[in-house]
C-alpha cells in the first residue's frame, strides 16, 4: 500500500520526507512527482512503508500536522483513476480525417 502526502512545501525533498516517516517505521520508497514542463515538485508525494501498521501510525500522527510551514494531508493513496482516451488536443471530440482533402470528402477537389 502507499500513503499520499499532500500540501507539501515545494522545497521538501525525498530525504526530508523519509526522515519524517521513518519515525513511524521502515520506509521502502518515497516518490515526489514533478511538473513535466518546469521540473518543479508538484506539492505532494507518495510514501511506501514496509508494514501496514507503520503506515497507519504515520497517517494517524501526521495528518493535519504542521511541517515546513504547511498543514499536511496524509492518507491512504487511492489507485490512479483511468482517464478517458482521447486524441491529444482534440479531446474526446473525434479525430480529423487523413489524406489530401483532410477527410472532408464532400468538398474534395480531387
């Protein structure tokens, strides 16, 4: 299982987070997602601990706690939601046609 840690200070590092959570048990992994465009942390992290009881203790102790000037939100991570498949910037409105006429056969000159 994984723990979601939200409302993190943007300068919090994986090492900082590991240090805090290791007070409640062995930390297996810490992941701090970054913005694709800027490379900056997105203000949340995922923490995996070796024992579920340790995860529960960390959640109980740290949810709502102030750390690095921010009030943390700590809970069990939910599985990633599946996004609707779509065609890039067109969203779910369907794709354009191909070929020289752009898929618009009605007005084709060819």
